[in-house]
């Protein structure tokens, strides 16, 4: 497994209000993805990104960061071998990703995600 991208997930009660702040004030005006419950915003060059999350669509818990990897199945097997707490099982989501959530030792919930083939 190799990480190919990391984005912070910010829990927000009101996505429209949050979007206004992050786009107008911070300049994250490019909408890379918007599923209603989660939106990824970026600078025009894509170097700075955040995800605004009101509530995860398929997990009982929200994640704090998303780590895109080039081998999500391998990452899942490795997490299990290490005895890490799996918060959301390996799932192919209807929006085209394969992902699972794992709890880091500090309590951070990490969304480990790859694109479904």
C-alpha cells in the first residue's frame, strides 16, 4: 500500500455556511466533489484541499482524515493483521470508491480509500 493523497475531513453542521467561509475567505473555490453530505474543496492548483462533512452516508462514525491509497485491499488486510480497530468494514460504496475506516492509536478515525475497479 502506498498513500497517494491525504485530505482533512472537517465536521460541519451546515455545509452551505462552511462552504462560504472556505471558498470566499480561504480561496478554496474549486469543487472537486460534492455528494451533499461531503464536499471536497480545493485551491485552483489543487495543492490545498479540505473535505466538509455533515454526516457520513454509510458509516455510523465520521472520519477525521481521508487517505487515498493504491492498494485498499492490502491496507485492510494489514490493518487486520496488526489488530487495529476497524470502525467501518471494507465496502464498495455506491459513489465509486472502496474504503474502510480504522482508528489510529490516538483515536483519530482514518478513512482509507481507493477507487473501485
